[in-house]
C-alpha cells in the first residue's frame, strides 16, 4: 500500500518586458523593438486519484510570480518625439532595475490520514501468512504484497509493534512443536530423527519469515539497541522452550552419546544425523554446557575401562597400535560431526586415559623387548605417542637404564673380553640407528646414549682401553684381506667413538704405540695410509701432543729407508759386506718408541760383521750420535731345502 503525495498547484502571472535602443542618430536608422512574450504555467494534481482524501483551498495553493519589467523606450510615442530623444541619448540616464518579487509556495494545511484499521488489517494478512508457514499450508496472499505490507508498517513507525507480534506468533508455534516431541518414540534413533526434523523445519520457517519481514530486520532491528534479528529471535525462542521441555533435551543428549559410543564399539551409525543435531546445539549456544561436558565425561569413562582391559590382554606393540588407531578415530570424529573446539579436550581425554595412566606399565612390559628386537617402527610409534603426553623424559630414563643394564653384560663378563669391542660397536650402531629413525634425532636422547656409554665402558678401569688398542691392531695388521679400504675406514671411525668414552686415554696410547711399533718394524701394517689416517683422527680428538711420538715413529721409518738405500750404494757396503746376506736396519729415535729392556743375543759372525760395517757408515755420516742395537726387535727369515720325506717349519720372529 502506498500513500499519495502532497498536492500542490503552481501558477505564474503574465509578465511583459519591452526594450528599445538606438545606435545612431542617422535619419536612415530604423530602431528595432522586441516584446517579451508572457507565459503562464499552472499545475494541479487531482486529489481524488487514490484512496486517501485531501481538503484544500484553491487560493491557498496558488503561487504568483510577477517579475518587474524595465523599459528604456515606449512604443506608443510618435517618431518625432523619439528623434530628439535619440539626439539627447547620451545625456539621458537609464532607469535602474526594480527588485524581483519573491516566490511564495504554500503547502497543504491538512495532513494525509491512514485508512481506518490499517495496522490491524495489515497484521491480519501477515499473521495468516506466518500461520500458513508454520503449518506448511498455502497462503492466498502474494509474497510481494506481504513484503510491501511490512514496508508500509515500518514507514509509519509501527515496526516495534510488528516485531512483538511476530515474536509472539513464532513463540506459540515453536513451543507447540517442542511440546509435541514429549513422550515420542522410545527408540533413541527415531526420536533424534524427529528432533532433527523439528529443527530443520524451524530453520526453513524462520528463513521464510525473515524474507517477508526483511525490511523490518534492516530498519527497526538495526536502529533499535538490544533487539535481536528475526533469525536470532527464532533461535532464542527454540532454546528457551527446549530448556523448558527438559525431557526432550535430556533424551536428545542421551541419544547422541549412545550413538557415539555405538560407533566406538564398531557399529555403523548415521553420521549425518549426528552432524545436524550437534550443529543445532552449536547454533543454539548450548553445545558446550549441554553436550560437550557430558560427552567428555563419557569419553573418559569409556577409555579408562578400555585401557585397563587392553593393557592386560595385549602386548605393548599391539596396545600402541590400538592407541594410535583410537586417537585417529577421535580426530576424524571431530572433522565429521563434532565442533572444532572439542578436538583439543577430546584428544587430551583419550591420551590421558589410554597413555598417560599406563606409561610405567608400557615401559616395564615392553621397552626392553622392543630395544632387543630392534623394532624401529614400534619404537617410533612409542616415541610419537609419548611425546603427545609429555612423557619423553620417562622414555629417556628407560633408555638410559637399558643401555647401562645391557652394557654391563658386555663389559663386565671377563670371559667375553675377546668380543667386547665388536659387541660394543654393534650395540652402539644399533642405538644410533634407533636414535636416528625412531627417536627423531632428539638431542636429549643422544646425550643420554653418550652418558650411558661413558659410564659402562669405564666400569673396568683400564681393560676396555687395552682391548680397543688391540682391536685396532688386528684391523690395521696385514692379513685382513677381505676388508676394503672403505670398510676399514668406517671401522676406524666407529672405534674412535668408543675411544672418546674411555677415561684412560694414556693407557690406550701405551698399548697402541707398542702395537704400532711392531707393525712398523715387522712390516705387518695392512696400509700405511690407514695408519696415518688413524693417527690423524687421534690428533683431531686429543691434540698434537698426544700423537707427537706416533708421528715421530713414522718419520723414523721413512728416514731409515733413505739410510738403507744410501748404505747399499756406499763403498763400505760394496767392499766389506759378506755375500749371501741381506739386512735392513731401522734407526729409531729413543724418545719416540716404546722402551725395550736390553737383551743379549748371540748373533752369527756374518751379522756381527754387517752391524759393524753399518755402524761405521752411519757414524761417518751422522757424527756425534750413538747407536744401540735392539736385537730383540729384529727378525730374520731362514730358507732351507729339505728332502721330500721330511717336514719343514719356518720360524719367524
């Protein structure tokens, strides 16, 4: 319905203007004159063209506009009268313009009035439409007309009354819909379906009502503080009467909890139904108090019982897999139908009941078994799950205890001294692999492994250092033909790790230097490059002072080769040396090499002659030095021919 505009009439009075001018006093000049045409405009609107009536006076609506006219000449004057005027034009003064008259507009005095019972009749149409929406019945009134009716009421300051009437009408229908659910089907799934249908109907109905009263939402509601939108008003009414119908709310929550428990037990449930109802709780603003709190309590009870049962029936790897599966299910449940804010407390509840309560039992029951079996995947799962409940410190302590307990069996068993170093290397490699693949290279776990190894390898004060030196002697001595240079280098690196843990490094140095001397003097070293590589590694670990004597031993060997070559080319060797004997002499610096006790040895005459000739040559080349023969470090090779029926032994020293 539209209101008629205010009628106005406008009339303009005729106005005349004349003007004349002369540009010359010549007799041939014909003055021109123009007359202004008068115009009159009159406008009127018929007040009888709509249903609203106006009473007005014609005189009150007239508007008169009479502008003044300015005349420089008069057309009625004769020509002879105009001639002198033209001659004296320069001396005449123009008449000043007169001020224009004001434009006066007079409005209609009587205001338009609404039809009788306009508000009641309009509301009757709207109420009929709202009832039809809630009852799902057709309505004869067009939606556009209903929308226009709401506009008219709002334009005439009737929005507040309209809002209250709509709220009251909606409340009656919502209350009736929720009361109808009381005492419905005892089957919880069927009952939940009825609640879902009631909620979906409300949403559809409120959207239709809001569409009709959209102008009310955009004007009155926005301009009035503390007034809810029509949609929020519908939600508030539904929440109010749902709380009043406590049986419906309680039965709905119970049904939801039963469905979720059934799903946890492996039964198929209607997840769409759960999703819609939980979204209803969220939209109503009662999700946290009415559903989430009892839901978390039920979850805690469920997993507390399940955790106790599975810990008794399952071994640790299977239990950890079950826990991992349950946590994944709960996470997926949050994605499918639970509110996003529930994920954190829900996962925390499951972790607390399935993991945190059973940390000591899990470690006591299965950690050693997993470590002994090198179960990389299961240990990785344990580490990942323990990290979720801040239990990595317990896992780290269990690792330390395991290393010490297992290492004691390797180090303290004197009968297995021969295999101590290989066993320690294998044990360390296993721990490093677990640390890298299962424990995510956690720095704290790395330090735990180092501390535990340092403790166990020094349980026997000097024996591990001696055995490590002997192990290196075996690897660096000639005869390891099946070992490539790359494998030998890798073994040296691994042994160096054990070397870092031993506290008696001086003991290691003494045994290593003694064994190195034998390898160098007897020519039994598998690779000079490998020997130098090991010296370089020790120098990096302990400094140049630690390896100074070892490096001096290599220098003596190289210098001895040069001296022997020079001796063989000397005149003394060519003239005085007995034939049939080849002898090589190593000149050693006393401070570099191990101390050997003197030993009297009865040498053959030929060897004594050889020694005297070499001594004469050496002292002639290096005056001021003193040679002392260490025959106990020498070795010789005897060659003999025996008959075929005799056995032969070659003695090598």
